[in-house]
C-alpha cells in the first residue's frame, strides 16, 4: 500500500481552509523546519503565501492546489498547513481517481476531516488523522518533541503489528505562544479515561464532529458499518454545542452501529459552569448504549498528538485504556 518515508522523500503541503502561511507564518515556518530536520523535502502548494481573507483561495483554487500534489509522483505524503472551516467546499472538485491510481499518505486533523473521509469514502484507501504543519509541528517543546517522535515511529519506520498507542506523560491545550514563545505552557500530567468498559475490534472511522456537520449524509461521507469503531473529537466548543453535535450523530444512526468509541481530548472546552466533561455528555446522549469508550485520548487538537489510521482495523480495550493498531499500512 505505502512505504515508510525516508530521508530525501518529498512531502506536499497545502492550505485547505485557513491561510496559515500568511496568518500564522512564524508557526508555519517553524513546523516546516522541523519536517526538514527529519531529512524530508517540502513541496509547498500553489496557495502558499496567499490568502482570501478567511481562506487561502476559492474552493476550486484550493482543490487545484491539493490535486497537483496528488498527481505529483514525487510526493509521498500530503500534509495540511492547518484546518479551518471550509474544507468541505473542496469535495466536489477533488481528483479521487488520482488518489486511487497513485495512493499517498494523507494526514491531517480538524477541518481536514472532510478531505480525509471524502477520499476514503470514494477510494477505501486508508488515511490518517494526525498532525498538520503549522498547528501541530509549529508547537513548542517539550510537547512537539513527543509529536515528532510519534510521527517518526509511524511514518518513517516499519510498523510492528499489533502496535499499542503510547500515552504521552504530559499534555497541554494552552493557547499561549501561538506564534512566538513568551512563557512556558502548563504541563498537565496525562491519563486516558475509561468512560465505559469493554473490548472491541473493528474498522476505525471518524474525526472532527463539527466538520462532519458539513457533509454527513452525502456521497462524500463513508457509510458507517456495523462494528465500526468511532473516533470523535472537537475543539473550542461549549457543552451546549457538544451535546448538539453528539445528538446529530445519534439521529443519523451512527451510534446504533458502533462497536466502540475513542473520544479525543477537547481543546479549550467550555463546560458553562456545569463541571461536566464531554464524555459525560456523550454517555447521556448514548442513553444506555453500553459500548466501550476511551476518553481523553491524545490524537486530536491538544499537544502532543499521536496519529491514528482511518479505515484500518484497531482494537479498543477500554477497561485497560489501551488502543492497538491491528493492520499495517505498509506493503
């Protein structure tokens, strides 16, 4: 399917939503240098250094940038600069056939959920919920050092199967120092949470819930199958929006088919004074559906970030708070 990245391999970078190469240039450049320090060659997309107010370009221009990287035989992996809000507007214009004929490792998170799930829905080629250049690799030590090591383990070496996801010793969701470092961020001691116990194996599907709102129920959204394991995460939402978003998935019948749920850490979550966590809201919405749930997993907007494969089989042992990859993406 794929082969591990090696020094001298090329990564393509594109801007599917926010114009991060303009609005977060220092952070973008920092992330790019970290990737280059791994020996990787960067090919910047055609919208690098460009912006159209809240976005990097029109839907067609953003799709053209992405498609050019898909069609480039030298590009082995494609990473976004960061997310935003409008990647779903690219979906009608993406070259799914090019991805099918010449698969590349597609990695990203947040709003990039639309592109990841759209490409998977049309091709059934695995994609990866993982880092972006500015928002993830542009982070400061010590958090980014863990993220970088996880990236090397997953994408620059042959993967031992089964592979158990590590739990980083620390984490943060501080919004300080977005561009330049002025003070130290809070280092929280880390642990995952057993929201509901149990064990399940199945195909991983999911991503950012707020992004799913923009294309669920369309041909670009993968069909949820009986026994799937759901990855769910969000950022900067109030508890009221969290309840609404979980309920949206329930009303679409998603929870009726799921065998387990991985709930990522929610960056900058606002409980509106309730003291209630996102997993507690999820349990209320599930209303007695007793599937295994691991919460507070480090695969989303917080730092460090560990990538996770969409479309491949994994094992969730919520009782032991353990997530294992059961399939390699390397041929």
